[in-house]
């Protein structure tokens, strides 16, 4: 069985190694070339990248995919993640069928009694097989080394068949989720989440105010500004769209501060990568997020219905135009509501005023 004189390296730059096309060959290039004219493709990997698998199998021209047999067996990082592996590999199977492959066998090797760790690629060209064996999992982006062998090898063929005999087809029912039995499984079973900053969806900032200016205004007027459609609790005295079209008075449940906040930090702990929480808690948070998104959707639909009404359209256009023409140094809406001294103290700049006007 001839062994290629070349070595096939993934990420050769990691050790300042330059592929020269003879002795050192880029592994991804070699695998792509082998897949582009194969009549059968077999891939074994302890770990995998399902997107990379599909990209590799797209190298074969579409006209030849119907007659090319594909066999893929992968391992699982942990018993707890088996359902996710099933989901990924079933997706690979569906996509392969969609792009023209017909003979497909995809299986998953469980962790019992140990993790499946083999890395092997076999490409058959009519009657002659080529084997890549070494350290590279399917889709690895690390520095890897593999060797290529050509020709039939009975024991390797028997080994490959034994793997598929021991593996479970993705056509079978999804492996049942198991409780974590080790600390590693417990942390792998968790999820990372990131809480987005709170947004005022229906209030538009009128002025850019510093924290000190904000504090001084709070002392002067508290929660009631007397400025029509202004929201004193927002930075910069936001102009409330819903107030302008009459929704806050008619339907208090539409107010932004009525919606319950999603409490993320009660369920997880901070890490360098974000807030980590056990998967059981993640389901609770996801339900809260879904509920909040549904509530926001209802608010948007309510605003849409109001703006579809001629009276709502008129209110939404007239009030912003009236406020846009006013300024803190004029006989304006602010002055009419006895806030002239307050806004003179906070030194609203011309730039801030232009920013406000452009927001309309």
C-alpha cells in the first residue's frame, strides 16, 4: 500500500511552515481536490463541523452526486450533547439530499465506554481508494498533520465497517437526553447568554444630557415635567410617540415600564464569555424572553392600528412638527411649561438641538 511522500498539514502557518506543493501540502486543499472527483466518500471524526462537512461535499460537481456514496460517522463531545449532534447531522443528511446526493449513511458513535476519537477520510475514485489518516477532525481549524495512503487496505476497510456497525444511524430515534454524571457534562449542558441593553422602543431622545444635568433636572421636577408628550424618566426628555397618538391615556397597559423585565442574573453566573446558566434555567429564561417579545409585538400592532387611523396619523405628525420648531432659548413648549430656568441651567448646546431636530 503506497504511502505518499508528502505530508498534509492544516494551518501550517502555526509553526511557520510554508506549503510548497511537493513535500508539504495544505490539508484543506488536498481534501477538497480528493472530494471533487470521488465516487465514494467516507469520513470518520471524533469531533466535527457540520458546516464544513457540507462545504466539502459540495466540491463534487452536482451532476456526479447522485452516483456518489457518502458515509459519515462522528462522535459526541459528551453524552449530554447527543441530541444536539443528532440535530446537526440530520441537518447534514437533509441538505445532502437537497443538493443531489442519494446514497447517504450518517451515524453517531456514542461515548460508551470511551469517546470515539478516530480521524479518517477515504475517497474512492472508481476502484482506487485514497486514505487520509492523522490528527484532523472534519472541519478542524487547528494545526493538524495527516498522511495519505493509496490502494485497498483490508483491515482499514474492516475497521470502518466495524465503526458503522457500532454507531447509531441518525434515521433512528434521537438519543434520549441523559442527566449530567460528571462536572464536565454539567458545564457542557449549560448555555451562555448575553442580556441586551434596555431600549426605549417608542420614545425618541430630545436632548443629550450629562449625568449631572440629569440629576439636577430630577431634583427640580421629579417625575412630572409638564411638557406635553415628554418622558422625564428617559435620558434627554424623550418625546413619546404613543403619548402623541393618544395611546398612553387610553390604554395604560401599553406603557413601556409596565412590561416585566427579564431577570437573567438570578439564574446564572458571570464568566469571561458571558453569563452561564444550567440548561434547565435557560428554558425558564427563554420562556420569559418569548413572553416579552410577544408583548412588544402586541404593542407594535396596536401602534400600527392607531397610525392607520386618520386621527392617529394627524396626531403623530402635528405634535413632532410643533416641538421641532421650538428651542430651549425661545418662547417654546418648554418655556410655556415653566421650565425655562431649568433648561437654561443645563446648557443645551446648538449641536444637541440639531441632533434633536434631525431625529424627527
